[in-house]
């Protein structure tokens, strides 16, 4: 399992390599402000934050974060909405809920054990045997 500090450093490096994030951070620095649009976006210790959650740029880190939150014995396999809520406690990116949903849909354990909203099937009743063909 990856250490949280290590993951945070990897996110920081990924943000530095993402041109859109770099441009936004440079504009914030040039303007001499630490926050943008009513404290929605800010830079904290060199990491771009949105509403006090770490912004994760596109790439494999998004899937890794979902994996770390989903595939644990204690807190994993909770379903789409609980997983999205768990991930959004600390991280944010556009389309996070949709991405978590796709991950959960592909999880065999989640699909086998999820609650079904439809009523269970009735008992099978055998048909009467015809007396003539």
C-alpha cells in the first residue's frame, strides 16, 4: 500500500506536469493572491486545492486513488455513492462520481453482493401435464 505522503508528493509532481494547472497557478501567483473565486481554489504547500480538497489532474493517479479507497478489507466495496463520498473527502477532479461509478460497475464483488431493488422471483410452479397431444 502507498503511503499518503508519497501519494501527495506524486499528485504535486503530476500537477506540475499538467499545463492547465501550471498556467492557473502561475496566474494566481502573478495576481498575488492565494485564492480564486471566493476561496474555491487555492494553492497550499505547492498543491492546488479546490474547496479544501486536493485537485488530482488527469492520469493514472485518479484510478489509483479510487483503488486505494475501494479495495480495502475494512472500508471497501461500499457501492457507488458511498465510495464517491469517501473519495471526495480528500480529493476532487471533474467527473469523479462518474469515474467511481464505472470502477464499481466493473467490480465483481460489488456486483455480486449489491442490494437489488427489484422483488425476488416467485417460486416456480410446474405446468399441468396435458392428457392428449
